[in-house]
C-alpha cells in the first residue's frame, strides 16, 4: 500500500511540472506575447534569447544581484515566487519565442 501511495505522489508531482507558457503570461504584459517588446521601453527584446542567458538573468533578479537598466526591483518582484523549475521552464519558453 505504501508503494502505491508513493507512486501516486511521484506521479502527482511530475504532473505539476512547471509550464513555461503559463508562467510567461504575466511577462507578456510588458514583454509582449512573443517577447517582441522592450519592456517599459528599457529592456532588450527577450523573445528568442538563449535559455541559459534568460535563466541567469532571472536568477540574478530573484537574488537581487541583477539590475539591468534599473529594472532590478521590478523584476525581483516578478520572479520572487518562481522555483528553479519555473525559471528553467519560462526560460525555455522565452528561447522558443519569435521575438519579432
């Protein structure tokens, strides 16, 4: 019985894996549906950026160590609740966007 409960728990956790497209929805207000906008006229166009570079930036914003173009505080608030898996998922999603 314990093995079945553990299997169901593991399955449930894997079903709750981060969804990059869903996470990106709050980003789209500033960055555009395809990452094609310079957020608030300041940021780089993020659509199509390298996923590792996006993850590095997001982790830096989350830690409070990145402040590109004065956007550190705003971005820290945006990614504060993101887990490592969330950051990886949204970074991969952004890398797949057209950006134009």
